[in-house]
C-alpha cells in the first residue's frame, strides 16, 4: 500500500494558497542489491548474487544504448531515453564571430548569438504497459500515514467542537513510515516541525526547499557541484545552489521554509542559492513537474 501525508500550500502569491495536497510517504530506498535479494526470495533458482550481477550489467547496457541514441523499452515498466536541454541560439551562423551553431554541450553568454546548441543531457523514463497512469490507477492501493490520519481527525473534531481527540497532538503517534517527511513542516508551519508537537525539547532537524514551476521543465539542486537529493544530510552554512529551467515563457519560484529565494535568469535558466541553517541537518526538497493541468504548484 502507498501511504500518503498532507502538505498545505502556504505561498500567498500562489493560486493554490491554503489548499492541501497529498504526498507519498516513501518507506525506504531499495538499491540493486536490495532488489536482487528480494527477487531471490521469489522462488527463483538463481541466487541473489547472480541476480545482482545481471541487474548491474543491465544498468550498464541501458546507459550504453541510450548514449548511442537508442531508446530502451523495459516491458511493463518504462522506456528509457536520453534527451537534451537546449541553449536557444539566436542564429545558426554569426558572421561577427565566424561561429556556427555546434552539436556540443556548453553555455552561452548573453552576448552570444550562436555556439553550443545543448546545455546538458538528461535521462527520461516514460511509463509503459502495466506502469502507465491508467494501470497504476487501477492497481494502486492508498492510505493515510498515522500523522495524516491524526490531522484529519483533529480537523473533524475541531469543526464539531470536540477539540483535540484523545491520544495527544497531531503527529505525536507517527510511525516509521513518516521518516524523512518531517521536512514538509516547512511548508506547513513556516519551519516549526508540526510532527514534533509532542516533544517540546526536540529541535528542528530538517529544512524544506520548495521549487514551483508552471508547465514542464527541470530543476537541479547541488552543493559544490554535486547533486543534492531530498533527505540529504548537510552541515551548517553549507551553500546549496538551485538551477531551474522552466517551460518557455514561464517564471519559476523557489522558497525555503516559506522564504522566497532570489533567482537570476540567464539564457532561460534561473539560478539561486541559500545557506543551510544551524538547526537543520536534512534538506527536504519538493518539486512540481507540472505535466497535468491540475498539478500542485507548491510541489
């Protein structure tokens, strides 16, 4: 079963301000080794080590084939392919510099009319077969985390005038399935962890970064050039950099615990940075892909 928790949009400049959106509470990350062990337990004649070796070879081959310009279809899972993020050159040839647009990766200065056509490569995965949206909707089983169920019950009791139900404050009985999601308190409570209301002596351990972009696009979060993913532990004053490429004509925003980050635009790419605070050790990242008309711009 997929467990859900709730996140409220606290961006007063956004049309979705005040609305609640469901988020998946991921229980754990399973790597190739974990999957091999799991598969070996399914009455297969192959050992976990054999399966792991095959999976690792498969990953290498997928990378090789996609970088050769092929698409790789894993039946009933996804179609993998490499795509490009373009620079948007103004000219195919600039006589002032005697440069043509080139099939290469690089950056363009604001004064450049032509040059490298590609800003970067990226891997895309498109659901196929039993993993299409329609199939997932049919087979997926959903439920609330303990914290979300408590929040809903508290809202109902408050509306009916019974106050907080017995058992303590919201989130006071959250289970391990909520691990890693306390950072969403940044979008729900301006940096005060709502899940810690039962432990007054527990300090904030996470910090929420929310990136909003209308329409399709991409966003990356890095520290010293290395990718930072949601749940990464960082040190005090670590400088975190953000790079957002939104859909054409759109302007993205980024906030940290509700405080907007100043973004500068260069060639269609918006960038900014912020320093991790002393009371936080984990960075929780929420991004919105925006492929649906009703997507949550606070994701």
